[in-house]
C-alpha cells in the first residue's frame, strides 16, 4: 500500500473501482436507492440524504488505502482525484460514475433562442 501522496494513476483507478463496486453492492445499493427515492428530484435533499451515504461508503474504502478516516482523508482523496482527472480520462470517468450516485444527470439544451 502506497502512502496517499504516492498513489499512482493505476492505484487511483483501483480505489475508484472499489468504491463503485461497494456502491453497487447489494449491501448498499438498496439503501442508496431508498435514499434517492426519499430525496426525489430535490437537489438539497440529495445532498442531505444521499451524498453523506456515498461519502461514508467512500471513506470506508479509502482508509484501507492509507487515507485518514475523517474529513481530512476525504478532502485529501478528493483533491488527489481531481488532480488525476486532468491526467487520466479513466480516472475522470470513474469519478463521474461515483458522482452520478448523488448528482442527477445534466442535460444541456442544444436549442438557442435567437429571437433576442
């Protein structure tokens, strides 16, 4: 196990994959689905109910890889992921997959109002 400061892109991919596997596991997926249903389409409720669950699951995984188990660990991990997203499309894809558990998909309309 490398220290958090020395994690390679391949190791980060593995950690993110472990987080996704945990989120999709029978142990958590039902609870997350129930939380999402309770939140509905309200972003505030998603951030109050679902986001903390995702972060807690993520913290369980990252502490096995040398990150702290508290707020500092998750902040350090998230910053490292963001730095690596710029270097590796797979890290960015995996991180987006995790975020999709608590952020609804964003659709950008391709229609432009030219009547102005």
